[in-house]
C-alpha cells in the first residue's frame, strides 16, 4: 500500500501530464516507465560500483566509461535545464535504451540482466513530453520515489496502472485488481510453480501473484507497517525459491510492444528480475516455432483474461488449437490454447464472456464437452455484467479447471456484487451484501477441501446441494444432458413467495367508495366558489 504523500505526488504529476498535452493514460504510464527505467539503470550501476569498491573486482558496466557515456546516467542528467534535458533524452538516452537490449549483460535472473533485457522493447521508444516544465516535474518526482523498496515500487506502478480507463483496439482492458486477487487466491499458486498469462497486457495477473506469494510467505519479522498503517510483506520465506522466481516462474506473452514495456517494468518493480515477458501472439501458429516447449504441457498455473473481441484469420491460427476447437472466435481459441499449455494436473482460472458457457454453435459445445469429459471443470463463478465498466458491459464468468481426468461435478457461484457500483463510475460500496468476493473465495476453499479430502457425494451434496444458494454443485451428467450448457441460470433454483391478493370484487368496491368520496369533496369545493 502507498502512503498518502506518494499518492498525492503521483496525482499531481498525472495532472501535469494532462495539462501539458498528454491525455492518453497509457502514454503517461509509458513515459513515466522510461524515466523510472533510466533511474533504475543508474541505481543498479551504483550498487555494482559500491560492491566493486569493496571487493576490488571489476563488473559488467551498463554505461560506457566515457564522459558521453556517463552523461547517460540519471544522476548526471537529472539536473539539466528542461530544454537541454529534453534534447539529451531524445537524441542520446532513449537510443541508448534501444541499444542496451541488443547486448547480453549480466547473468540470467539478475537485475542487471533484466534491466538490459527490457531494452528489447525500447526499440521504438520516443519521448512524447514536449512541455519542458512537465519533464522537469516528472524527473523531480521520480527522483524522490522510494525505488529501493520492491513492494513500494510495485504499489507505485499498480497505482499508475489503476488510472488506465481506455480499452485497446483488440479488446484488451485492465482487469479490476480485486477480481484478479480473488482468482489468484482460488488458484493458490505455490512458490515452486511455473505461471503464465498468455495475453498478459500490463502483467496484472503475474505481478499480483508475486504480491500474493509475498503475503503468504512472510514471517512476522518480514512484515512491517508504514506510517499510514499499511502492511508491507517482504516475502523473506521465499529465499529458497528466489532463483526460480527470478528466472523461471513467470511467463507472459503479448503482441503489443507498449504492453510489453509496461509489463516488463511492472514485474521488475515487483521484485522479479528475470520474468519471461515475450512478444508473441499466443494463438498464432508461430508459437510452435518460437516457444515449442511452452506451447504444450508446460505450465502449472495459467491465469488470464484474454481478449474476446472479433474473429481471427483461421490460416494463421495454431493448427493444434484448431484441432481441439474449429472456430475463429478468440475466446474459444484461448481456452483451447490454455488447455494445451497446461501440464497434466495444471490449474487455470480464466475470464470468459458468458457466450462461452451457453453458445449453441458446434465449436461452443465441442469446447465445453472437452472441458467436462477430458478435463476437470472444477468451478464457474458468474460475474455481474458491470465489473468491466467503463470499458465494456459484457457479462462474464471465471472458469476454474484442471487439465486431465474427467469432471464429476461442477461448483457454481452466483456473484452478484463485487464491492463497487455496477455503473460507469464504479464507486466503492459498503455495507452488507455489497461484496460477494470474500464469500465466493471462502465457499470455494470449503468445496476444494472436501474434494481434496475425497469426501463422498452425500457429504458434498449436503454442503452444496441447495441450488437456491449462491454456491452450489451440479452433477456433470446433468450438464451433459443439457448440451453441456454451463450458464448458472440453467441450474440455479429461485424461490418464489406466494402473494395473497384480495378478491377483485372487494378491490372494485373500495375503488368505487374512493370515487364517491372524491366526487363528494369536489361538490363541496364547488359550493365554496
């Protein structure tokens, strides 16, 4: 969590960008990312210099050891006058970023290697800030940020990302963080897992997974509270897994270079030095050539909110995915791709539009049959239609499934409120019934405990058999008999209370009596005139 002062500083800077002519929030985040990247490069160089001074050993320099090379460092250009700094960044610093990505600096999994790697996505980086005072203000604020604290760095970036309010042309939009956090808690990833988001965007799922791991694996000594009373988790109990976390745990794919820049920075600021963030359309047939290992039977956990807008050119789609579900619809293809990419026994939590649950086309039914008969469709959380506003009003659900086996029953949860109003404003709500997410998670965990304990059907039915409740189970055979329809309204039972009405003659008599009284009063009023 951020202190109020940092939030206020970011808000002021955001306003400066806005008044300085940069209205696109993604451009603002991108420009701030570049400047944070510049400062972090310099910070890393300073750490290496101090270590070299103590040990007497040389180290791989990020910056050329020349006067011009040293002028590329944050500490040496941050005090330049606005106009001079603007020119210097455009002509010297940003081209250096792009060149950095072509060099192999530092060992894999180290921060210096990760910083150099982000340069891969800086090839077309350009400074969009034209107003010199905005640039100076941005540099001053970023110079004050506590970028040495990884959890605070992550919070800073999350706060910046929370200001994204526009959807991309391919249907990408920011997934609300409270929805992401619930999905991660339902998946409960372990520190030795390999985790992927095949349409990672800003890496929200991956970064929040790192936060989840930090929360779950911090000792009392590794947990502290800031001056505003916000808890911070260092994840000190994760040390035995640190090399795996830095190099092998996190994988994200996207085909938007702006998103790749933002997501790479997001992971680095969340303390993951070597996240595998790559340029790749996960549905394209080129994935088999570029990532043959990761394309099938590789990941322990997949968390995703893939884009579900429009159709794809079938000739460019991975034929192995088309073999599972022959369609042009991206939402169906992504679920099929995720099934392929999971290891046997791997778990996925994926947001899909409601059409996936009840669509009547052959492809829709084919995919649902695949999920039920050749995999374990564990659960479905039905989300209210306003959770993605102001981006979209589409109704969605979270699919929870394990690769392999077959489905005995499906757990449903009818989530009607997520703690925010379901209009475009999405204002926080308080009070009973305003947020079903904690209950959904608690009910899911209770259900999973029964399943993992090999509880009998009678015991599960006793706990989750009442279909008038928000959480209930449905036998897979019943779903199969309904053409594999997974819409919650197909199985949820609604209790109707019988209303008692007076006989029509009595109601009519009362109306006539009222009419007589009205006429009497009108005649009395007429007599007064």
